[in-house]
C-alpha cells in the first residue's frame, strides 16, 4: 500500500535528524504512557513487578515501534516494503539464521567474558564504577523479570523479552537505520558495521558492547542478504528466547545450568569450533544470496 509523502525530496541528513527526534519523542511518549496506564489501573507501587512490566513494555513500544512506524510514513511511499516486511526469503535463510544463533553461543559467551574483564585506566575509575553500577542495575532488573515459576510467567517473559524486542529493535536498527546508512554511504559493509555498532551502543551496556556488536553484524548481514526483515527478527527472537528459557529452567530446578553459563565452554578449542562454525554458516548464507542474484 502506497501513500502521499509529507516530506518529499528530502536529504538523508534531514531524515536522520528526524529519526533521532522521533526516537526521543517515542521514548518520552512511552514513559508517559506507562505512568498513565499505572494510574488507570491504580498501580501505586512503582517498585512492584507489575509496574516494572508496564514501564518496560510501554517504553519499548515508544522507542522501538513508534519511531520507525512514524518515519516510514513520512519518508517512504510503501512503508512495509521499505522496512523489508513484505519481502520473502528462502526457508533456508531462516534455517541458517537460527543455526548461526545456536552455533555462535560459545563464541558470544567467550566474547562476553572477555568484554567484562575490561578495565579502564585509573584516571577513569569513577566512570568505570558508574558503568558497572549501571550494568548491575540492568542485570538485577532482568533477573527480577525472569524470576517466575509458572508457564504463564514464562510465556509473558518470552513476549516481553523476546518477541517485542525482536520485532521492535529490528524495525528500528535494521529496517530504518541500516537502510538509511546504506543510502547515505553506498557501502554495504560499512553500513552494516556502523549499524551494528549503533545497535550495540544504544543498549548502553559497555561490558556487553563487543558480543552485542557481533550479534548486530549477524543480524545486519542476514537482513542484507535475505532482503526480508523477518529473518533477523527470528534470529533475534531465538537469541533472547534461549536466555529466557535457560533462566526459567534453572530457576525452576529443571536444569543445573544458570543462564549466565548457558552456551559457555571450558576449552579454547571449543571456542574456536564455535567461531569456525559461525563463519561457515555466514559464508553459506552469503553464497546463497549470490546464487539468488
């Protein structure tokens, strides 16, 4: 479905500034909507699980759904096509994407441990302390959400932590930002790399910057090669969903493996195997894309 553009013949710089403005407004609207919902349902304890869930969902919708939806209505005559939502991809691309998320688990876990071992120079000790405090707060909030023992709680967490971020973040980071970077730079690889960096930086977790950057590269290239946003959405969902299920199984006693250790390995050669398998899957996806051209 096409429509008349409000802003026609505008440059990429104006489009980028507009996107940043929409993101700020979306975050504000999401936060205000969260408070409004709590007021409507008389949720007075802002530290309660119900209140935190409301704020989490409303801010995610405000930041990740409203900006890309508004942006494509302003700048694209065919919004769904521009976001990659109407394009179809071969089933094998979905399969390769899921396999990559599984094969890369040890690699990502190893990079995460390495990233967490980073130490800033002594002169930046105060900044490092603040960064680690932010990370600890985010981790504590995540564990609060995940600490459920019912199937209903598990399904809600899968929706809040896996489905909503998978769809919303891919709409914003791949559907809008990566495509905008490609148009601006006309260098596919640089656009994917920069898009992955923005994806990682905007999570505001310094000690998860490197593994999240790698995941951003995986998602970015699979979107580039498949042309369909549904491929990285599925990959993103699998990545987040595995963590939710791993925590649930350990929390309920069904598994001895904590979420933090899920996907970890004990030997360097296992890490190398994960890296080789991940690279092989990437090459297979790239060759598949070349074959389709």
